[in-house]
C-alpha cells in the first residue's frame, strides 16, 4: 500500500488526476499506513496552496421553520429540532456582524438563510446588506440563500457577492434517503446557475449521514466534475429532535483518511472544515490541516456553537500555517 500511495502522489504532482477506482482503493489504507497517506496529502496541499489557510465566518440571518425535510437539520419544520426561530434580521444587524468579522481579520463573511429560497422582499434586503458591507469593509462577501433563479444569481453578482454556497449534502445515490422535498438535480441546476453568473462556487456536504465511504467519494467526484471552487466538509453533530438524533458520527481517524483522499481527488480545490469539526475530530483536529484541509469556518455555525477564534488561530500558528486576512486573497502556486 505504501508504494501505491506514493505512486498516487507522483501522478498528482506530475499534473495528473486520479480515478474513482484509484480513490476507492485508498479507502483500504490500514491504520499503520495512514501516516503515509496524510504525508502525501500534505505535500499536495503545500504544492498548490503553500502554508495558506482561509477563514470564513457566517451569520444565520434567518433561522428555523424551513419547509424542507432534510433529516439532519434542526431548522426543518418537519421535525422537533431545537433552534432559534426568527425572520430575516434587519440590514443593520447583518452589517454589525460583518464589521465584527472584519475587525478580527477574517477573510470571508457569509450571509446564510433558512428555507428553500428567499422571497422578493427578503432578497432585496440581503442585496442592500451586501452593498453596505462591501462599501464599509474589505470582506469577501458570500451568500447561502437556498435555490436560486438565474436572475437572482445575476443580482448577487452585480451587488458584489464573490462566492455562493449551496451544498449537495451527499452523493446522488444517497440523496433521496436524506431529503424528499427537493432533488439533487435542483441543487446541481443551482450550482450551474451560479457558475454561469460568474460567481465562485462553494458546495460540499455532511459526513456521517449514513452514506458509505464510497458514496462520500461519489459526491466529491461529482463536485470535481462540476468545477466547484471550495468544498466545505461538515461532520454530523446529531441534533435532538431530528431523525438522525441518535446516529453515531464517524471516528476521528476515519475523518482524517477521508479528508486526505479528498485532497488527492481535488488537488487544487479549497477544502474547508465546517460544522462538527470540534466535537468529532477532538484531539485530531490539527492533523486535518496536514491531511489536506485549506480552510475553516470560525465563530460558530447555524444551530451549534464553535470554539473561540483565539484557539483556532493558535492551532494554525502551532502548525506553522498562516491565514488570509481581509486584505489578502488566497493564491495557488
């Protein structure tokens, strides 16, 4: 297996890519050889991204009462999840959150709303917020507002949005097990609309929903084929009141293995750790950044808290990594 792992490294650094069959074989890496897989993922990461790590923070600008039935989500109106419920917050509230992020040197600020999509009135308020944030800060502004029309995508681009986030959540072969109120075809259509509008695309999923490791890789290959720019990786943090409340999340070293294989599948795509990283990776969280991860969401998530920004920055310092600030843009070598 060691020779096979090194052959994959040579192939990628030589400008090639790996197939699904090759990636699937890496799932069989035994624990004693995992360190070699991590090492080549780190080499590939460093080759394309140097020591750079991107930081992103989000605001849950509209929470709860979601019409969709995603089985992992505390915001779904179909279940009895525990979350705050409120309509779209005022423009001034969003601006204050953005100014706070900018004062901390965070690179990206994302406006996130619950629901299938936004109505005209709320969408207009979000556009107003975006324009004000861009005027007042150097933040790169992202949005995650659900399923979009081509007109909405164009309006976000015109307002100054840099990137749009819309998760696939899981593999096409598993999607109907986690959601029935919309299809993965609709999600892929939205991702293509985003690209056509000239926006950067952020799309990933949640590890540990019940999919097989092969199905997680299936999703990554779909995202590779779609040409997404950033893949956020959430790890299931079971929410009380949802159908997955009692599901056991994956173990830390299994997560690390998956992250390393992801880096080899998409060597030049950002991989960003998101919700569930603290509770699931535990003492292995720092290792993820040597296994190919190039970014993280800081300061908390939609319905769960994170940890202090100071702790995350200290972790990056200890690893010899540096984070992008509001006046820098992540670059590829």
